[in-house]
C-alpha cells in the first residue's frame, strides 16, 4: 500500500521537460541533446526561449545540465513566492545543485515585487535561494521597492 501511495505522489508532482525546436540531434557518446532554431523549453512553470539549447545527461539518462545560448528569454519559478522573468546572452541551469547562471547582458525582474537587477553575471540557486550579482564593464543596477 505504501508503494502505491508513493508512486501516486511521485506521479502527481512529477514535471516533465518539454522542448520544441526546428532542429534536434543527439550524441550518445557525449550524452548530449542539441536543439536549435526557435527553441522553447518548459518544465512546470519554468520556461526558456533561446536560439540554441544543449542538454547534458547523466549515465542514468536523467538531465544534468541545460545550457541556453543566443537571445535567451526566461521565466523561472524559484518557489511558490519567487518568479523571475528576464533575458541574458547565456543561461546555464544545473539541475542537480540548482545553480542558474546568467552570463553576458543579463536582466531579471522579480514578478511578485517588481524589483529588478541588471548585471554582467547573475547567479541564482533554486535550492538555497542564494543570489550573487557580479558587474564587469558596466556597474550593477539594482532596483528595490521600499515601503
């Protein structure tokens, strides 16, 4: 009976990764799927649009890391109360440790509070909720709503 309940709980809460694109290739030796041209990846409330998305897999064929390049736009739900919308040149999403790294011209907007960050590199962690913002040639710009 416990097994049935556990199976139903996993089934109800499992989210699938759905990807649409105009080009697809898979390299079994590198455990790499490559999607190009108008790529749209969706998992639960998370959505990534890009020119190219690479997905690296573990030996057990579970996704390990997603790398999106070229005109990357995204909506990422870190939890029930934190949803970010933004853009970047390159997005790396480590599905194992929860790191989401935005490289290049990057901007995020927290939808719940309308607070925003613009920087050359932004690191979010979906598991720990930690955030790190790094400037480069341009200074970091952060807008915080104060009541």
